[in-house]
C-alpha cells in the first residue's frame, strides 16, 4: 500500500482568499508526483490568482464558469465531484464555507461540492476574527457533520497584521490528509497508541542521561496508522521532528512521565506500539543545584525505571488489544527479542541492530525482524516509512480482526 499521488485525480476548488497563490505550489507538487489535477475557481478567486497560472501548471483548462463549461461539453456541473479521487477546497473562504453549510449551489465550486460523491477536504483560511466568528464556527461544525474533512488553519501572523488562527496550513500537512483519503481505511475504528523518541533522566538542572533515539521510527508508525484511518495518539519523548495536527501528540520528558502517560491512555487503544527508547535507569538522587566540576570523581548511583512494556503485558487484554514492542540490540538480536516477547507477554517484538549505521537510532532507514510466537519474519532494509507500512501489513494480516465479545 504505497502512499503516492501517481495516477490519482485530484480536483482543487480555489476560492477568493489571499492564500490562493499558495495553492498554485500545491498543484505543481501534485503534477510533479504524476497526479491529474483539475482546478475549479470562484469569480473572487480569479481576483487573487489567474486561471492561466493553474492551467499552465496542470496542463489542463481551469473550470471557472458553470454554464460555459456545461455548454462546451467538457464537464457537467455535477461531474467534477464524482469522477476524481478527492476534492480539495483551498483556500476555503468564510463565504464559500457559509454557502456550503447552507447547501447553496450558486457557482461551479458549490454546485460541484453539493453534488459530490467523492471525499471532500476543506482548508479554511481567513482573518482570525472571521474564523472565530460564531457563524463561521457553526458553519464549519456543520461541514464536519456533513462528512467533510476539515484541516484546521495554522496560527500565526496574518497578511492583514492580525495574529491568530486562520492561516492556510502548509502542503506538508494538507498532503497527508489527501494521502489518507487515497489509502484504504483498513484501521478505521481503531485507536492506535504509539510511543516514540528517547527519554531524559535528569542529574541536575543542566544535565541529563538520554540515548540516541531520534523518534523517526515511532513517528513513521503513527503516520502510517493515520493514513490507514485510525485515530492515533503519539506519546513522544524530546525529538526535533515536526508535529502533525492529524495525530494527537503528547510530549513527555522522563521515563516516569512516559510510564504515567501510557498507563493513563492504553485502555482506549486497540493497538499499542512501544517504539520509544525509554531509559532503563535514572539517577537515584537528582541535584537541585548544578553539580560543580571538581577534581574528585563524580559517581552517579542509578536505579531502574518502571518497565512499561512488561506492565502493559500484564495489564492489557490480550484478546482485544495488540501489544507490540521494539528491541534495539547490539548482539543476539533474535534471541533477545524472543526473551522479551515471552517475558513481557507481547504479540510481537520488532528487533533491529543499533550497531549498523543504516539501522536503528538516527538513521532514515531500518531493518527490523518481527519476532512472534510462530517464528521470525525479517523485513528488508528500507526507509522507516516503508518499514512502518510493512509492519502494519503484518499486524493486519496476523492479528486483525480482534476477537470480540
Ligand atoms: C484583499 C482581500 C483578501 C481577502 N482574503 C480573504 C481570505 O483570506 N479569506 C476569506 O474568507 N475571505 C477573504 N476575502 C473576502 C472574499 O474574497 C469574499 O468574501 C468573497 O466574496 C469570497 O468569494 P468566494 O467564496 O466565492 O470565493 C478577501 C477579500 C479581499 C478584498
């Protein structure tokens, strides 16, 4: 199930907001990724960007007038919302949102959407006061009720000088919502809990013990679950990776915080993947003041942290929840993973080597072996994104559907 726009047909409905020019870049990205892109514009949108820009980028004539398009026989007023894979409204003005909420069909954009049978994504973008007005909030709530996907705007400085929510999100974010629509919703109805990243165990206000985990594998797993239609919670230690609004992110720092957050949330999840590299030890005593450099040796006494995976193995309902752990090992990979599988009572352990530069901590690639009760399934050396895909393929093939009753 590769995530790609290749050979997909996307309709972009551009309405009259100041951010319309940004959507030209989105159309260009889609075309570069081999998508077929049709653009439909409102009259107001044409005040902000020329149809010629879009037709030049997409190689296809832009639809702007319902009656001209109909007369030319190129489309009917209802076909735009039927024959593509997805219809993306961006930027979506307060005005068009109000028209859609009221079921109006007064131009080709609103008519196509009212008659649509394909998934619709709406990206509101407007001044903060317009966005926060109760009328707009109510209209957006109605669109949600109608089944449209709403990508919430970003908060920041606006073209008019105001500050707040209302900015069009980046393509980096919106493209993930489109890719989710293009992906089979094999995990719809599931709640997936993923942990990622390292933890930090403080020695004093300046120093901590940590590890080299980048969080990339856990973030890739969370995104893959999102693409497959799951509701996803990502509990993450400190990383430099960007958050994504489609995934609930809970940030933690220490092993104890990771433990407490996981324990307060695991019950709502049907699939739990413990990808975080949680510290096994922490300093028994933390200094409230910065420890001074002295000639004498500085000895840190360590104590073990809570074993989160083992506790989940005891607490989870193994008939209704799938529990998956990661093992980052430097030797005896498979036997170590099997020991963990049994001792911690998991369904699966994904083990990878941390001594090869192309696998494990920090790398963009990984090579994991899935160790389970029936044996071991090696996955190829590939990107962490592809590894996440292959892991979910395995999970779906071997552990779903969960037992019920
Ligand atoms: C300079 C300028 C910028 C505007 N920017 C926005 C905007 O970002 N979002 C919005 O909802 N309306 C914006 N408007 C107002 C819309 O263009 C106006 O409501 C129009 O009727 C929208 O028509 P449409 O929804 O059919 O495209 C702007 C108007 C002007 C003059």
